C-alpha cells in the first residue's frame, strides 16, 4: 500500500493566511494527517471483523434437511423461527434484506394479512435459504465493513447463534 503526500489548498478561515493542509492518500481517498489515529484503527478493526465474520459464515454448512412448515406473519419473524429451528445464524445481509422486505409491505393491500397466507411457508423458507447461500458464499468483506461503518447499530443484525464447525 503506497501513500502519496499531496497538498490540499484549502484555505483556512483567515483569508490572509496561505496555510495549506497536508494529506496522505491511500489511493482511494484522502485522509488528513491530523485525523485522530483511533478512527483509522477503528476502520482497520472493522475491516478485520468483517473479514473474520464473512470467513466464518462462508464455512457454515447450510441445513440439508428441512424441518416442518413454519407459520409466519413477517419475513423477520420467519427468519427468527428458522434460526431457532436450525440453530444457525442468518447472515447480516440476509437479516437486512428480511427487514427491507417487511418494510416494503407497509402501505400495501396485504400489509395486515399474514405472510404465510400469501406465500407458501416452504417457498418462503427456501427463498431465505437461497438468499442466505448467496450471502454466505459471495459477499465481500469490504462491502460488509463499509455497511457496518455507515450503521452504528449494525451489531443488532448479527446473530449471536454460533454453531460448532465440524473439524475437517
């Protein structure tokens, strides 16, 4: 990772001043030298956590046998039932998507109707597992870290269920 020192000719509030602010570029953007060191450390820490998280989620095998029909009124509710039934976490991105699907129903004609009367429970569960497989196998830890960095409550959508990985 190569850094370039460049001069940013942003003048200070004093119009007679010719002060400039030196910045270090990491190639993707500029980071002011006077930026608190802890912010950069937090970004690195977040990136490392996202990489470890995605690596862990990628290793979790998806359930091969399905349980029973799960009654549900919302996508988030179905997700919670799936987590409980299979003892597995759902990916952060899957949890975000389930929330958005529920939000998308607000104001629709079917908003008050139970979802399992609209979508067959087996289809709904299969849909969640398909989305989960996509998120586990193809998500970028860089994208996850970026999303986490923009959401101070991201940890609320990371499931605490931690199944034991088989030793292979």
